[in-house]
């Protein structure tokens, strides 16, 4: 029995040492492969994320009340027509960019969604205070007054600043 132990114990020690060395070597290689994969993924996802921030910035510009007013209003249009056209355009622009939410933070996406809702609510609130059958320039005038109340800073502008700030962190 003692003879068997003389050969078995050193063999077990060599086996345990070999196992530990091989295991740590495999773990190190796995970590190295994970880092390479993350680096490769980063090279692929960074341009996509930047494009998402660009599209969201463009969305904020396009749903800006004064941009919408200047793009959509015609001289023959009524307040109700302009109001409907503006709210529909905001929804359309937002729906077109809804997929960008997977590339930005949850907080930023919630802010983008909130801004969209706030723009629609503002248009509807201002439109309700004006007769729907009068010329659309009255809604335009109400929009200008609204801007003056906000000292020229619309929610779209503050959200745009948040988009820019978050985009800086991906580098």
C-alpha cells in the first residue's frame, strides 16, 4: 500500500498542478477573445449609435413647432387644418425614428418621447384657444407668443442638448 501511495501522491500533485495551469491559461485566452470581440463590436456599433443620435437630433429639428409652422402652413389653411397637419407630422416623424431607441439610453429615449408628446399637447392647447375656421396665421401668432413665454427655449432644444451630451460619451 505504501508503494502505491509513493507513486500516486506525486502523480496527483502533478495532475492538480497541470489542471490549475491549463485552467488559468484557458481562462486568460477566453478573456482575451472576449476583449477582441468587444473591440470588434465597438467598431461596428459606434457608427450605428452615432447615426441614431444624428437621426434623433434631426427628429428634434423636424418636430420643432416653428420649423413645422414654416414648412406646413399655407395662406389658405385654417387653424384646424394646420393643427391636424402639425400633430400628424410630429407623429409621423417620431414613428419613422422609433427604432433608434435601441441605440440610446432609456433616459434619453424617455426624454425624446416626452418632447414629442409635449409638442403635440402644446399645438392642441394653443389650437383649442383659437376658432378652428379662421386663418392658420392666428395659430402661428399663438406659437410666437408661446415662444416668448418660454424665453425662446423649446423642449426640442433642451432634448437636442441632451442628445448631443450623450453622443459625446460613446467615444
